[in-house]
């Protein structure tokens, strides 16, 4: 990790730094997150680190256990299934109620182009961030702030689940996002909803298959 330069809101910077390392897989699931180690890595005191960890725990991104400390969260198969079932319901609903404007369509088109570029350049974090941006643009365009906030948290949990498996579905990202965009451009909510449903289900099934095989392999070794 890079040390954080002194700034007014060290808690926010610590929060963003730890979260980013959870998303890119540098903090593996189950890794212990001690205040002392993190404060040394980030070059700040323990107090903002402690506040950042409490915030991450509240959002369900890490686990804090009494007398054991904080750990990078490990999602069970059931938790992954539940998460993606909820994500499908909410994202399909969101894309069907967005306010379609020229600005939204232009932003989504630019996002698709950026995603394609990141994939061509094998820029994993660039792709991840653009993927989140595409879905956040749609959520924000619903005008429903509660829905937007809920989906933002679900996206973050999804990123942790997929931190080492983006390659499983990254090849279809541009095609899937383009299909969603076409539905919106055509002012066809049904087509946009179906494209979103296909997209979420493909990601979910790819991830679950990988996790099930991984679990089975671990069981055979044991």
C-alpha cells in the first residue's frame, strides 16, 4: 500500500484505501486487518484506521469479531447467491424506471467505450471501476436515492466476491452493457430489463460455478 499524505479527513482516506485493496484482491478473504499494521502501511495513526474499519464493517464489507479483530470478509456460497438474486431484482427494476436523457445515453456510451479500452489494455482495475460506474449511472438516473444507495452497497459486496475472478465474465462486459444501452436508446424498457437480467445472471452463474468447483477441490484435498 502507498502511504497516505496528511489530509483533513484521514478516516475517509483510510476507508477508501482499504476498500480499494479489498476490491482488487490484494487483501485476500479471511486476511486479518490489524489497526497497527494498517496504520503503519498507510502512514497514519490508529484512530482514523479504527473509524474506517468500523465503517467498512457497518457496510458489510469486512467482519469484526469480539476479541479476534477485523478480517476481510469471506462470502459463503449462499451469501453470494442471495446477493446476486437481490442485485438482479433491483437492477432490472432500476433500468426499467430510469429517466432517459441525452446526457445519460452519452455517459453510458462513453462508459462502454472505456470498458472496451480497459479490456484491450488488460487494465483490470480500470475495467472494474468502469463497470461500477456504468451500473451507478443507471441507478442514479432512477431518481430514487434509497435505491441508488442500496445498489451501491450491493455493488461493493459483489466486487469483493469477484475480486479474483473478473476474467470469468469480463469478456462479455462490453457486449452486455451495449445491449442494455441499445434498449434504453430505443426507449424499450422491456428490452433493457431483459438485457440487464441476462447480464446479472451470467455473472452470477459464472461466479457460482467457479466457487462451487473451488469448494469441491478443497474438499477433495482435505
